[in-house]
C-alpha cells in the first residue's frame, strides 16, 4: 500500500511541477509584455514610479514562482522539503510586499506586524542555514 501511495504522490508532484513551470513561463511572458508596454508608452523609454513598482512586483513574482518550483523539485527528488527554501520563498514574498508597499494603506500596528514578520523570517532563515551557530566564520 505504501509503495502505491509513493508512486501516486510522485505522479501528483510531477504534475504540480509541470503546471508550475507553465505558470512561471506565462508570468515571465506577462512581465515582458508589461515592461514592453510601459517602455513604449509616452514618455518613451522612461518609466514612472508606479510602472517601476509594477515591474518590480512582477519580477519578484516570477522569482517566487522559480523558488516554489525549486521547492517542489526538491520534494520530488528527496521526498522532503528543505526549510531553507521555504524561508527563501517567504523572504522574497515579503520583499515583494515591501517594494509595492504604500504606507498610506496600513496603520502603525499593521506596519509593526510586517516588521515582526520580517525579523522572524530572517531569524528563522539564519537558524535554518546555521548562520547563528557557526563559530569563527
């Protein structure tokens, strides 16, 4: 029974990898389209701040997709998920949130919450990658 389930799981994970690969390709095409559209709209070859934020947001979204693809690929190969990769995805996602961040949309408590999430993720990443426990460099 467990051998059958392992095969079933590998088929599902393989399907997820294929679908996420399609999503990453489509997201990259969308990023290219948005960039081309913004560059060719007046003033030509100049990007407004909101256009830059949109492009940066799309760029980080593609990176998140690639990191998720890497996570699923590692799971497919090893049968387990590496904590370091999860923290990397989360840090990229929160970085994307900060880049497209408009402080007017959040009150002080929400901004403190976002800061706490960032600190927790950085500490978690440090622990997961053994950055805080190594001695002497």
